[in-house]
């Protein structure tokens, strides 16, 4: 749900792996079984810089330290930056220049397709096979392009409604099962002096989360996929209904006042402070909803899937859940760097580390775990809801082009601010969609086919 920066330059030559960064030392006849490396340096960029991300960062640091300790002469240089800057600007600029970090966080789907087309991503297919990891993941779909794997999800996510059980008990509210029940509950909550739905819409992607599920309920995920081929349009009746439903929430005052000025870091705190009765967000926020982070509401926050919408064409019991955030690796790596990457992957992607991330950070594991004992009650509630869903699907920004994602964000903010009607928003997004489709691969409104990146 983020803006993109255009891959501007014409690719001058097909990229080849640099072979000079470091080579294997020759095996000594007296020491044939020992493999030594010359000095090998790898850069690693992560986005775990927020206070709420420190547990996840510690897991990553431990893996990095282990990898360096096991390989004398190896240095992994860490860089932490804001996720939005990394994804929307810096990484795309580096991809243009052909000098991305050696290891970096990457978002699967539309972002990754652009980088693979530019030949910037290391093909991980043979590495996963060598490490016998290919079948150990819940899903590699968003990182698989033309049968090859170009990234590895470090965890999964699921989106839904987190709610204050105390407020629900106080108002004698049950879990809403339909749209009408949800609207009735929201009105009751509003009349009692609470904010029905927390929202921090300064960053447009936050506004896009609940909207995404509302829209899926109306049109179904296939309709999203067909936007890219032109078989469906944002101006189709079902999409218009989705925009109108979101506007109903706005018009009835179910979001907090001034939400367009509230940053994403304040979303979860609206629930924890007892200001908002519900917040639609992803499992990345679970950590702040449990333990000491939740304060007086520890154990009093629950989770439920977004209810069904009568007459909708989507899967009414589905859930937005996927494995979109992961690590990618530069195609510029030398042979020695690739060997260290294998060590890093083996140290990070195993059951022990995945279980630790689940226990300490409440991160949904991307790998299939055999042991789920001892997990947090709220996390268990989330996993139970996920297991009861009839299907799952990725967020819209993993499907449509970055320019379209940017226009969606603007449109939703205009709906919240009362600046545009659902029809006007749909028309603007459709115009962006048609332009992106015509360019085949488009970022920031520029035609990347001129850079040799067209389909």
C-alpha cells in the first residue's frame, strides 16, 4: 500500500554475478576437509527500528552473530531504516542503479516482480533445494515467479478486528457475524462514548486494510486479480459498493476525529488506552496487545474475522492472510557471498528460530512448525480464527501495480476527508490502473517498458 519510485534507466547489459568479491581458498592437501574463506563482507538492511520491533530485531541480530561466529573472516554489516523509506524510495532507487544491499527485506508480489524483471534478485531455488527447505514453508507463492523462488518470507500475517473485551462485556455485545450486526455494534459503542474503530490514516496503507477486506467481501479476490488484465474495472458496481460501504463507516462517525493526522504508530495505542473498542490491523501488532505492553488490558483483547456482507460475491468466510514480508538477496553476490548467504538462511529459517519468533514476537511462522505449545492466548485465538477461515488471500498491494496502490491510498484519504465521492475515487483509480496496465510494469506513473522492463 505504498508509493513506488520508477526504475528509470535502460538496462545497459544483462547482469552477471560478480566473481571478484572473494574466492574460496585452495584446499590444502593436508587440510582437504576444512573450507576457509577470505575476508567476506555482506550488507544487510532491515526495517526493525521501531520500539515495538526490538524483539524481532534481537532474533535477527542473534542469527547474524551466529553466522559470523561460525565463519571466520565474515562480516555482516547491519543497516536499519524506516520501512516506508526503504520500500517506497531507497530500495527502488538502488534497483535502478543496480546496487541494492546484499541482503534486504523485500515485499513479495508486485514489488518483487519488478525487481526480478530487472534481473536484480538472486534465484534461491537451488539454495532452498540444497538446504532441503523447499517444502518446509507454509507458502512461497508471493516470492515465486515463473517457477523460481526469489525471496523467503520470514513470517506471515493475518488481518482482522482486535477488540476490547471489557467494552464488549460492558455493552453486552457479541461478536458481529454480519455487516449489519457490525454496524449496529459500532453505533452502540459510539453512543456509549467510545470510538468504534481506531484509525491512523496519516499513512494511507492503514486506511487500506479494513477497506481491502470490505472490498474482497463485495467482489472476491479474483476480481482484484483481473484488474491487472483489464477484465474487471474499479468502476464496476461491486467495487463501487465497496467504496460506499467504507464511506458509510466514515459518514456515521465510527472513526476517530482527525484520523488523517494520526500516524500509524498510534493505531494500536487507541485500543490499549481504551479509547477505541475495535481496531482493524494485522498480527504485526499482536505484541503490543499482550503482556506488559497491553497494560490493564492484558488478557482482555480478543480477535475476530471481519463479518460477512450479504449479497457480496467474495468468500464471506475468508481472511486476509499471507506471507508477503521476507528477505531477498542481490544477484550481484560473489560465490563466497552466496556461500555465506546459505549459512544465513540455514540459521534463520529453522524451527527453533521460527518458534522463538512466535513466542517472543508473536510473529506468525512462515515455516510449518511441529510444536505450538506455550504460545500466547491471543496468538492462539488468531491462529484458531485463521484455521476456521474458508480461504486466505494476499493484500491488494501484492496484486496491483505500485502506482495503483498509491492512487488507492489517496482515494481513501479523500473519502475520509470528504473530498471525493466513491464514484470519483473509483474513476481516478481506474485511470491509474489503465495507465499501469498499458505500461505492463509501472511505478510512480512512468512507463517502465521504455527501460526494457515491459512484459
